[in-house]
C-alpha cells in the first residue's frame, strides 16, 4: 500500500530562526539525506520502499512529505519517523533538531479508489466534483482520528486566529441556524474539528478574515463614504455572535484544505508521470491541474506539476509557520485560488458553508492577493495575447507568462526547487520554466 507520511521537525529550543540562505542549505541537507535512503527495514525484516521525498523548510524547522510503500499505516509512520531522526542525527548541523510528528495525513489509494472502483454499490459518482466530495468525506474521518488535539500546534508565540477562545466543543449550535446542516452529532463533530484547526493558520489574525490585513506594510484601500454597495456590511454588523465562529471555520478549513490540496496535487503528478503526457492530452481524470488556465494545458507536464506541487507546499507552510508576508510568484497566486476553492468545498460538504463563513474566506483572499490580474489568464478573449509583443495585459505581460515561478521581486520567496532558471524576460520560456526550443536547462 502507498502512504504519504508527513514529518514535522523543528529547531531545538532556544535556537535562532533560519534566515533564507540557511533555509536553502537545510533543504539541501535533508534532501540529500533522504536521497541516500532507497528502502527502510521494518519489523521482521519487512522492506519499506521510499518512493519520493519533498522538503519544505521554514524559519522554525521543516515539513517533509515522504511517499512510501508499506504493509500498514503504522509501519509506514514508525519507519519514516525513525529514518527522519537518523537523517537529522547523521547531519552535524541538524543533529539537535527535533522530530515532532510522523503521521499519515491521507492514504493515496483513497483517491485512486474514487476513480477506479468497479460498478456496484461502492462505485463512485460519475461527476468528478461529486467524486472529490466523496473522497474528502472519507479522508476527513481518518484525518480527524489521527489528528485529535492538533489544534494545539499553534503554540510557540504564533498568532491565534481563533476569535473568542471559547474552545472547540461549543460550535455545535442549533442545526437550523445559518445553513449549518442537520445539526446531528456528526455535523457538530466536523464543525468542532475544523474550528480546532484554526490556530494552526498562524501567519494570520481574525482581522485577516475581515479584509483588514494588508501584508508587508501595503496601504489598505480607503473607501469613500457611501462607496459600499447597499448589500455589503461590516463584519459582525448584523450577527455579532457568529463572527468569531465564521472566522474559525474559515481558518480551519484553509488548514484542512491544505492537506487535501497537496495530496491530490501529488496524485495529479503521479497521473501525468504514469501516462508520460500533459494535462491537455491526459486520458485520466485530474484533481486540480485541469483547473489551471486551459490555454496552457499543453505545457503542464510532469515537471511543471512537480514544481507546482512544491510551490503549494511552500506557500501553505508559510501560512502555518508564521512566516508568510506576501505571495511570491504567479504560481502562488494560482495555488491560493485552488486552496480557497478547496476550503469552500470542504465547508460545503459538511454543511458548514453559510454566508458569514463564505464571506470570511473571500475577505481573506482579498487581503492576501495584491491584485487579481492573474484572472486574465482564464480570459479566452485574450488567448493570443502572450504571442503578441504589442499586447500588455492588465498586470500580466507576455514575459511573465513564461515565468510563473519567477519571484515578483527580490524580497519575494519562491522555493528553490520551483524557482525559474530562465530570466523573466526570456520570450522562449514556458510555464514549466524551461526553454521551449531545447526542452529544458
């Protein structure tokens, strides 16, 4: 069976946080350490194959996604945790680091099952969106069981996005309020679990969900009196008792959606690799890559998909480790779009998506985006714009279309694995970041 084991490591107590150069060096050490491991010997001589390792380093530590084949979930978690500790110990510079957890967040075969099940009572719905919802529902139970108490991971001075600190168990409420679903125990459990994840979104505060946060010192737009549409209202203006819960549900849904998005993107990578094709020519259903701007689907190959996956890991890591400041590149803008859509879908699946929570998610996205120019990529009327040097789109020029992983500026972060190797002004580059003529660099 295939498993994705998430390993969370951190600096020793009292250590100085890593600067950007140290983060790159740490990533290299961890990657080289795991590259040297082809298999792990488990109990009774059982061999666990290590398929791939993805590393995302942040100022306070690192998160690793280790893909393995193992006979059971427990063996996979124990084996990967032991190897992670060994890799740290063998590296002199990382010997004092701490392995905080080694756990399976999602079982890969659950995603494949929803696409490959035979006809019968367990067959998945024919609609892909319904399949995604079914997959998310089943994986949620496993995540909740494995992650009890995960809301406590917001410690260490991180900002807490929970609104009024009333705890996780008070979110059940009445089933007939605000579209919260049937009000049965299962819905209440989902609500409590998702609210409990909120403190992990430690780069943000409750104000981030009221449209008030402006990252990195940007000045907020000032509305003139009477400029607001009549149907718009300030947060909590009409339902002050619901504002805090809506914020916690929105924040928790983003944390939950991060795991789902990353694992489903990995499944998309595997699909493209198995078929040795691009999104445009892929004969199988994809989770998310087919939701990117369709005009470039012919360039979304396995390499692009890997880089997009790493970008998603890097962005969601910064969201949850307290280090996020601003989006680093166009690819991160697209990742955020998929993440917010996944959060909406998660809340809707469990009957938790009411107008207050939907508005909180939308205000969060508005505060993180500096603009919405990337939406121009989805506009079919400008399909040939990137081929016309005389055309300059609203904030997205032809040159940047060839550099989706190029940092917006010197002060922006893009993961070293994903960052473009070609110059942003290179007209021969593609969204994969390689020369179209020579197929790579």
